[in-house]
């Protein structure tokens, strides 16, 4: 078979090993055989190369290496668009920001959509909770409102320890003790069936009312007596009665009349004997 090749320009060869139809021709270690150059269809190769955009020539070896990392994964045009739109890092240690997040599964094991439904069911007031509300917490509230005819139970649902009330009455039941720690104001009446500090207040009230009635006949000056003065009056004793005349004698006294006193009287009348021991009696008639 003969082949005609047109060469436009000078052709310089160094070595031609052989020239047979079966073996081909080797020129400068390049095998020309059956229209192929070293087994490559140069015309077909040119067609393939012409199909690539010229911009591929700008890829560096490192960039081509990154493309090779894609491996067997197929990246769609849409996915390349997602990549081109990225404006933040998405590493596991980053804190990215998104406009909205939609998940079909859970977040940390929590179904967010179901959680939102639960939260939306709570009253808005719970959204402002600022303290722990566990069963063992000490909580502080400005005001607690309880529906009428409802109960608050302490320790259990036992009726022995509860507060119950309606629009007109509040009742407190306690099996042993109710403590009021601090000043307590009662705007209304307080009724007790037992005692207060061991005192039967109702009986005390009866006594006080009776005393008020009794004291109504006493002059106000009695209020001026001191405890010491009242104590002196107590010394009168039960069996002694001091008449008004006797109180008058006391009121007229102007000297001591003890056994050791030196007394002076205007006159002494005696219906019996006057006994003097080792004493001098001076008498004058004027």
C-alpha cells in the first residue's frame, strides 16, 4: 500500500530504520504506521482537543489536582451554584448564620417542629420566666392568682394541709402548725376556735368587757397610781378595813408616831394609865 504525504516545509530526518508496509517507518524514534503516530490518531486527537475551551489552559497543576479529588462523585450544575454562592465557612468548628433552617429529622434528637407546637401551647406569660420552677426550687412571685373554689395542697393532696378559697372566704387547714414569720396585717376580722399563745381570746374578751364595766365607776385619777403605790395599797391586807375617818387621820398627820419617835400633842386624854419607864414627863399649865 502506498501513501502520499504532502509536507509543506523542510523535513529533516536523522535515522530511518526500515521502510516496509508491514513494519512502518521510524523517524527519530517516532513510529509512523497506518496513519498513526506512535499508535495515536493525530487527527482525532486534534478534534478532541479543539472541543475543550481555551480557559482550561489556565488551570494550574494544583487546581487540576483539586478537581481530581472529586473522584467518582457527580457534582451537578445546581450544586456548583450552591458552592459559588457560599459566603461563609462551614467547617465543624464554625458558627454559620442562616436565614431559615428546615430539617425533616431532629436536632440533637429533638423534633423542632413538634417542640414549637408544644411551646406555642403555653401562655405568653411563661415566656418571661426568670427563675427555676422545679419542685424543689424556692420561687418568688409578685402575686399568685388562684381560681375560685380551688385548693393549694402542701406536701400531698391530703385535706389536712391545704388552702382553699372562693370570692368571699379563704380557709387554711393544717394538721399541726401555721407559722407567720414577720409582721402580718389582717384587713378584717380574725376568728379562731382555739387559743392564741395559749389564751382563749373569746374568754379574755368577756373578762375585759366586764372589767371595763367595773372600771367605769372608778375615777380617772386611779390611772395615775404607780406600780409602787398600788403595791402599798396591797399591803392593807384582806382583813383590814380602813374607814374614811381613818384615812382622814393619816391625811392630818404632821409627825412620826413610831415607838422611837418624840411626839408632841396639844393635849392627851387617857381613860387608863400612862406608863413610863425611866422617862421624864414634863407637864405645864398655861
